[in-house]
C-alpha cells in the first residue's frame, strides 16, 4: 500500500501567499505595469465600473485604456489596501478575500490627496501549488477628483 508523502496544506502560508497577490496588484497599478497586471490576472475575471474583462491581453488593454500615465511611466498613485479578510478552504484549494482600498494621488499641480475609496472582493484558486486570482471585483463608493487618474473623467473635464 502506497503512502502519501505530500505535506498537509499550511493555512498561514496560504494566507501570506494571498496577501502577497493582493499587494502585488497595488504595486503593479502604481508602477504603471499593465503588462504585469495582465500576467497577474491572466486566469481571472476583472469587474470594475465597466463590463467584466477576462484574459491577459484584455485586462492589460483595459488598464491602458482606463488609466492616465505620466512621463515617469506611472499613474502617480498609491493604492493602500487595508482591512484584508481572507478565508481559505485548503481542501478545495480555493479562497476568498475582502479588503478596502484607498487610492492616493499627487502631481506637481495636485497636492497629495485621496481620490477614491472602495472595496475589493477577490476569489483565488491554488493550481499546481500556486495561488492565483480567479476573480477581482472592485466597487468604488467614494470618489474624489479622478480627472487626473481616469481617461474618461479627464475627457469630461
């Protein structure tokens, strides 16, 4: 009779891996690395204010078409993710999380200020031992001056 040598899943390790994915998203947006966002969310459906978007290329294009990027190659933002709550089902290799997001922005003619606040609702799946996003739903319910952040808002200015 064969015995399994597979180690049981480590819940703390799973939580840390998922927290790192959530943090990586913020870093990539703030770095203006939309190709990196496409890779990070390649297996996910992203739902924001428009129609849901799926797949690496479509997600990269959505960010390129939505966010204003400045001469330094970034949107001059800082996404602050807080109140992260993660629930992991180690047996099913799935997880969900909820968190708050506050988006700060500063430009030479715009003092540092919060421009948006809302919630992330995420779903994750572990495949081949690696956690990955399978869904990110963004709900922004507090909106400040996004005219220097979102292309559509800038066009209406």
